[in-house]
C-alpha cells in the first residue's frame, strides 16, 4: 500500500498520527485512521495537482478568452484534473466553462466551492 501512495512508512505513520490527534473519532482507532489516511492522501495529491494545473492555465481561463481554442483546451485540461479529484465523468470542459468562478474559488482553496 505504501508503495502505491509513494510514501515511506515513517511519513505514513506521521500522517496517521496527525489524523488521530486532530479527530476524536480516530483517536483510539489506529486501523481506521490508517484507512482514512490511505484514502485521503491520493485526494490531497490530486487536489494539489488540479490547483497547479489551474494556476498554469489561469491566464487562458479568463472570460476574455472564452470561445478560443486555447480556452477550450484549458477547460478540457481542467476537467481532466477535476475528474482525478472527484471521479471520472464528474466534469467536462463545458461544466468547467460554465462554472469558471466556482472552479477558480475551489482551486484557490475555498472549501465551500469544493
């Protein structure tokens, strides 16, 4: 499992301990904390990757560029990144384009937008 997560055992244990320290439901349940950690780590990585992709495309993902090939390509790229976070088929380029402000807020860390 650790190889799939790309983490050392020490790093995984540290993350699990943090979860237990900060969540009363996990405090006395190391097995559950490990399962939560294993599920959260890929999500965190994918959110970080999506935010980086958004930052790389922020200039193109501007209303002034709507209708251009670059805008459409950036929306498709962003949809792919968001699908990595939320599951395949959750987003397409049209959804990104139609919800650009919400996507921008989400990629800037707005929990409500996520």
